[in-house]
């Protein structure tokens, strides 16, 4: 036992002395939270648009006014002919163009009918669809303001309540995702690299000859990173609660325990990676592809899993991050207890065991 | 031996902040000489050598290497020197032939010269069966001999060797020194650092560094007489006891 | 110049002899390009709906049927109690609960008004918003259906009717994949270029071969060119592989001239390889090099408009985007492939990227000293 702690201490020194790495490992969660919290959003707003107004009458000006004022649009230019449309799109300057035909006001007043055209840059279909919906809504509003509408008969009213996240904050869904990602990175990637580095440098043999059993050596390497991971979890939680106003509705202890579990799972994954290669470069690139990518894509925090084609949905089940994401969401945002996550917890435990088993097998065969 | 001086160092000093690694050393080396640079770990020999190679800028002092001023013509000096580091010299993932081709080309040898050199080295070092194998697959002793040969592929005026025989058996070490003698006879000056005291006996002259200063500089026999010792080992111990620095 | 020739010969030999690099260059683009665009889809569909029906009337049956056939919703639970429905949200079996009160049909017909209650799992705010909007939309349509059955034509006092015709250019099938594939390709190239360069140089530092190079007459610019050129070539190879996958895997036919993309990519590669070079001057170990690269790239890529639109970012972040080389490349690839933008359209981008190339490489060269 004493030897084990001696090893752990040595590993700590390694990490502590490498200030650059340490700085980045501790700084990553902070950066991610800030970026996700303040910069990234799928909400569409301030989209640049242009107006092609052939009418230039009172009504068209009113409509343009209404659109300009909306927070969804940023009307940057007024065009004079259709010829300007394509070049503007090609330069990427606007996302949408509103075309108001001639005699807009006259059509409205006399015929009770008018035509408008929206040309959207469909490159980003999401944005295009959203923008056309918003624009349509604004036009509807404009339309309704023109004539006093009576209350329609046979009305169905809908009362909508948003559960768990009434303000529809994006942070609620990505904070758990960031947690999964950071833990993966800190535990899995760093550990695998640390172990492979030892192998690459050839100092592995030296250590293996020491009185500590090989597996103990490997675990000793992992312990400091585990602690770092927990520090990161704490950082993420603190930032989320105090900077992003994300609540921790469920049991904090349960949350931290699950965090610890996932850290161990990530560790096992890192061990597996380190057991199959002797080159740091390869370990890093596998970590990137085998950890970062699946965690980001398959955990479900960037894209809903149910949107993916079936084979990918099935694949997502072997990504530990997916289960962890679910667990954190359920505990932290929904505020529910263990009875709602026991199945997923079991799956994580199972994965951990399998990963450890595979790594041990690999290590044994390599070292013999 | 030619009396032409290939290295003239005057008061070379290297400071790292408050720490003086090399403290005003001065010495001269003649052409074709095998000059041993001894000292305990931490005495400053590697730092001194790196200055002479142009890898490290002296804090103060002067030096002429291969007839060129260390400060003014550092880059030109590099054309005329060879180097074999402690850690390594050859590319493990290239073959023997490819390594020779690379270094030969870098130093400006023509294709024909490279070819001739390659054939000569392969025969001389008995590497015929391995010329197309990756250097990685060679045993350590052969790697070192090859590294040395590649370091002088361009027949430089001086070759700097930093602890070149670490980790090999005594037979291989002797073979290595045969190569050094060969080179010296061809007029290549050999500047070698080592902490194997028996190797000190193979040098023409030896300097011993302690705490960044040269405490002794003479032929091995001269030193043994001065310090009343039977072996260089003894000489070294007597001097090293005075050391403050070191492991 | 022959020094450079020998350097390049060595570099290329080493790269091709390294099996892991080759695998990565061919496998990684393929994997990423296949997985990410397939997985990336913000459109909301397959929303799990749980209905608590206290009315069980013809109207409720019709309405639920209409909702089911819309294609957006999957009915996972149809029960009579609200409690059951709520449980299904808690256990994540359902995303939305629709509660239909008793006497629903009666109220519409006789009282002129009835209410429905909708509860949405809003942990994912965007999904919730859209899901609720779709549901409301369908209900509104159903509402109109009922209304028209009861009221004769012309229905109501003449309403003003503005007809809006929407046309979407450049993306005929409005496929999100069209949007993602070019961007993923750009991201891929960025990651490979920076990582491989940084790791390669730092590895030489760690092993000690850099010191060997420093002792030779190889000049700074030789060494740097010797590192940049091979990876530059490799970068263009990866780009080509990516284009093949794009063209034949995803059937995306580029509208613009691919040579423009190659041209821009050549310049872009110089700047991100320069970034890799720069990183290598600040890292002592491969581990550090990788972490620093990863950290920086992650920020650049996320803020570069890959997954979320730059326009939606707060103003101060958008200004920062001007300093983000990745955003320019993603932009260019998207614009040329989808919209057929030409050289003059991306003039600005070209100038900026040249600026980056010069800046990053100069900084790196300044840092890289043969003598310490």
C-alpha cells in the first residue's frame, strides 16, 4: 500500500510540474462553459436580410419598419433589382430577401389580397426554415393589424407549460453534455497518454520491475487524473449554478457519485486505449476519434439521438457518455431520484467492468 | 601531429540566471588531436560542448572553432563540424542507407560521393546484411558506430561526441574507439566528453571540469604524475572530491 | 536548395513509413464525414407524445389521429389519467403530454371555446419550442377544419389575405447534410493539419533529432519548409478524399468551381500548418502539443459556425470571429459548394487568410531558434 501511494505521489508531481498541461486541463471546462453559455445558440436572431421593394408606398414602408424592428432580423440593405439578389447571396451577405411587388398598398386596400415573396438562402435549412416562419408570423401580425378581426367561433385554446426549463435555456441541455465531454477528456485521454508515454519512453519496464504489481502502477497513474476530473466536475457545477443559473434540483451527492462512476468508466476506456498502442501519437488520435467525436455526437447533447438514422442510434448505445448524459439530465435538471436512473447506472457499471476486463487481458498478453 | 589550432577557447562562460554552468574556461585543441573532456555529471561539460557546437550562445568569452569566430560565423562553423549527441543521432525509422544519404546530402556531398561513402561504411562496419533495414532494428553498439560514421560523413575538421559509448559492452567500446583513432589519423579532430575514466587513457590530452571550471588539462600520463596516481580513475576522484556541485 | 530536397525526401519517407499516420489520414476523414453529417440534424421529428384523454369523443379521436399522421409525433401513451402521462415524461418515455379535458367536444360546439393543456419536457429548450409549435400548428389546423364544417362559405367577414410565397435557393432538398458536409470537411482538414504538424515537430524535440538538425548547416527556413511542405501536400490529399466522399457518397454536386476551393485551401493550409508550427514552439512534450492544439482548435471550431450559426452569436463574439481562421474556411467551402460563389465573392476571405498565414508563420519562425 505504501508503495502504491509513493507511485501516486510521483504521478502527482509529474502533473503538477507540467504547468502548461495543468492549466489547459483545468481551463478547458471553464472555456467550454463560457462558450456554450454565452456564444453558442441555435436560436436564430439578428439575421441579415435585404429588402427589394418595388412598391415604395405607405404599406410597404410600414411592413419594412415592422420587420426591421424585430429582433430576428437585421435589415442591412435595400436593393433595386432582382439582379442584385444572387450576387448578394453568393457573397454570403444576407440570409433572406423580402420582395414586395408593385402596388402593394393598393392591392391591400382594394383587393384585400396581396403577394409577397421571401427568398431564403437554403444553405442552412434550419435557419432558412426558421426565418421564413418568423417572417411569415410578422406578416400575419401585420395583416391582422390592418383589419380588426373578430373573435372567431369554435376556438380551441392551448395552454402550454414548459417543464423543468420554463425559460427554455440552452444551458440546461448542454451543461450535462459538457460534463461528459470534459470527464472523458481528462480521465480517458490524459490517462491513456500518460501510460503510453511511459511505454514509449521505455521506462515502463523499469516500473514493472518495481515491487508494485503492474496493475497497481497503471492505477497509480490514473488516480491523479481522476482527482483532476472531480475538480473539473466541481468547476463545471459551480460555474453552471452561479454563472449560468442552472439549478441542481436533485441530490448533489447522487450527482457526484454518478460523476465518480463515469470518471472510472472513462478511465477504463483510457486504459483500454493505452493497452493497444505504444505510440503517443496514435493514442492521441484514437482518443480524439474514439472519445471526443462519439461523445460529442452520440451523447445526444448536440443533436437529438432520435433524429439519427437507425444504425447510428444503435451505435450510440455503446457510447458511455450517452448514458451519463441521461443520468445527469435526470438528476440535475429534472430533479429526480435514483429510482429513475438505476438502469442507466447499471449499464455504466457493466461497461466499466467490461472495459477493465479487456484492458487487463491486453496488458497481460503484451507484457508476457 | 599538426600544430594548427582547430579550437581556441578564451574565458568561455555560460550563465543561466544566477547559476554559472561554465565558468571562464580557456583551452586550445590541435588538429587531429583526440581531446577528452571529462567531469562529473553537472560539472558543465555538455554545456561547454554545446557552446562550441553553436547550440548554445556563450554569456561571455570568445572562441575560434575551425578557424571561424564562434559569435560571428556560427552558421558557417556548422558546415565544418560533426556532432553525435548523447540521446541519439540517427533516424530510427529510416534505413542505414537512407540516413547516410540524408546527412551526406545535407552537408553538400555529391550523389557519387554519397554512394561511395555508403559502400565504404557498409563494408567497413560489416553491415552488408542490414543496409536496407531500419536503424531501429540494429543493436545499440552498431547504432553507435554508425552514428559516429555518419557524423563524420563530410570529413569535418572537428567532430564533437557527447558521451558516445553509454550502455555498450567493453568490446564494442573498443571497436568504437578504433573508429575514433581512424578519424584522428585522417586529420579529424575528436572532441569527446565521457565519464568512463578508462576512455580517458585513449585520448591525447584530457581536461577535467569541476564545478564549471577546468581544474586540470594535460596528457593522461602527465595528469597521473601530477596527481601521483596510477590511473585516471584515481586522478579524477582526487579532483572530484573538491567538487561542490554534481549528483 | 538541394538541402531542402534531402529534407523533403527524409520527411516523406518517414511519413509514409508510419502506418498509423496513413491510417489516420485515410480513415479519419472517412469516419468523420460519414458519421457527423448523418448524425447532425436539428430538425425535430419522432417526438414522443403522451395523451391523457378525459373526453373520448369523436373530436378527440380525430384530433389525435391528425396528430399521429402528421409524421412529427409518435404516440407512445394513450391513457385516461394525467398522472400516467406525467410519469411518462419523468421517465423520459414521452417528450410532450397533451391533456384533453372532459366535455371537450361539447364545449367547442356549445360554449364556442375549449381548452387543451400541453406540458413539454423543456430540458432541451429548442426541441421543446419546436415540438410545442408543431403541435399547436396541427391543433390550429384541426380547429379550422371544425370551424369550416360549421360555418358556411364565405366564412367570416372578409379578411385581408397576404399570400407569401417562399422559395429556398441553393439547397434543393433542404437537406441539412448539404450544409454540414462541407463544414465537416473544413474542420477535418484543420484538425489534421494542425495536429500532425505540431506533434511531428515536438516528437523530434522529445527524441532529440532536432538538436541534431540544429548542429548542421540546415537553415531555419529549410527546416520549416521541410515540415510544412509534406503536410501541405497531405492536406490537399485529404481534401481530395473528402471531396470524393462528398460527391459520390452524399451526391452533393458542387455548384461552384472546385479549383477555387483548392486555391483557398492551399492558402488556408499554410496558415493552419503555421499554427501547428507555432504550437510546437511552445510545447516541450507531445502531450502538451496535443492538448494545446486541441484546446485552441476546439474553441476555433465551435465558434467557427460548424454547428451553430455565427449570426446568432452575441455581437462581441461575432467580432472575435474575424480572428478565427476556421470560420473563413468553413464559409468558403460552404459558399463555393452550395452557392457557386466565385473568386471575387471571397476576396475578403482570401486577404484575411493570407494575413493569418503570414502572421502565424512569422511568429513561429521568430520563436524557432537554432541556438538557445
